[in-house]
């Protein structure tokens, strides 16, 4: 088993595979020395996207979405077997001299050592711990949504769904001058998390109304209805949830038309239209990493599991009704 990526040698790496519905495996594969324009990264942590990876684990990626839902450097194909994931942090072990020893983030599946194009590696700022940096892909999603929303200083902003992405949106919105931000969730344990990020908190039955901008990130029809009810006249509702192949009912009768509400989707696959002429993916990722320099965000990286234990622990994490924020996989330290 590989303990160190020595230049010029082929090694054995281990990766996490979703092998069949409800089945997770660690598989070994030969890892050649990095080629021209590549670097070898020793993983330290990788974040588990509870929502998206639960759908992968359950085989819930619909046929129409198989190509759109491919992640960078994915192996295999939907529904199974597939090597999936996109929140890896680590240290460059081999490659260009100026990168060796650097802490980096990469959109790569869960794997203890991997080769990646150097263009796919983003340096982690000194003030951001590598464990917290696993939130970079989620922060990128949150940043894109705030851009899509047009939210600005002084706005009344509501975020329905205080999961990881929702709380990251709240953290960004709370940094807008004089903005009043409220996170909505049925889970009271999210209240102190929202407060630490500068946002208020309310249960759905006490959600504020007349909001200027509403973000929906609960992945439920009831949450979307709550978001619609929170919106003020001609307000914008940003739908961030992804439902896989499951149909969703939404209350588009009642006041939806008379209040002239706008319901828009936000998805990270494209840079927000208002920024696209000047921003590329790398600039957006670098901005997301800088925005993680907020110690309170450590509370969003909740549960830590060892890489070797992942095949046993992930079914529990993805079980129906299981709650929690962003679990991370911890790789064996040298």
C-alpha cells in the first residue's frame, strides 16, 4: 500500500466506489507517476456531499441526468459502479517543483492518492485549514447563488433550508451591509450555527414575510412553499435544491401570480450570467476558498470518519431520516 508518492514509480492507490445500490467499496488501482502538466496529491480530507452523494448511493440519478451529473475525474458510469466525489483537499507530493508541498483543493472523487492536471488544483489560503477547505465546492455553489439572486445591502433575505449550502448562503448574505438575514429550518440545532454566521433563525411557522430575496435549499416541496410564502411583492426566489428524478409539487396558485414573484434556478455548472463575461471557473473557485477564512464555518464540517471505515459508515450517513451537516473523510496521515 502506498505511503508516499515517490517520483518515477507506479504505486497502488485506493478509491471509494459506489458499487451497487446501497453498497460502498474501497478499490485498489495502479497510479502511474504524474505526467506532463500533472501533479500527484496525497489526500488529507474529502468532503461528502450528503444530498448529491445520497442520490448516487441510492441509484437516484435519473437517466436524463447521467451526463450532466458526471463529476470531474469521475470513473465508471451511472448508475453503478461509479467513483464519485468532488471535495478533496491534500498536499502535492510529486510534480512541478513550485507546487510540491503546497496545500490544494481539487474537484476529485474520494481517493487517498491521485494524479490531477495542475490546472485543476487550487491553492488553499494559509488562513483556511485543509479540513474546512472541503467546503469549497459548496461555497462556490453559494457564491453563484448570491450572484444569481441580485441580493444587495439593506435587503431582507430569507434562506429556507439550513443545511450546509443554505448556511453558506446565509453566511455570505449576512456580510452584505445592513442586510437582515434569516435562516429557516425545522431543526432547532441549526439556530446557534446561523447565529454564529451572523444570521437570524426561525422555524417555518414563524418565517418572516415580505422578503426581498428568498433562497430555497431544503430539497422539499414544503420548503419551496415556505419560500414562496416568505417572498414580498415582485421578489425573487432562488431555487437551489436538486431533486434527482423525483417530481416536486409547488404552490404556484394563490398569491404567486398576483404578487408577480420570480422563481429562478441556480446551479453551479455555469458561472452566474452577470459574472460570466469576466469570471471563469478558476477565479470563482479561488474566491470561494478565500471566503472560507471564517472560523465559525468549522461548525459546518460536522462528522469525521476514517477512509478505511467509509464502506461501513456511509450507509449509516445516507440512511433515510439521517441528519447532519457536512461529513468528511479523514485519510491516514504520514
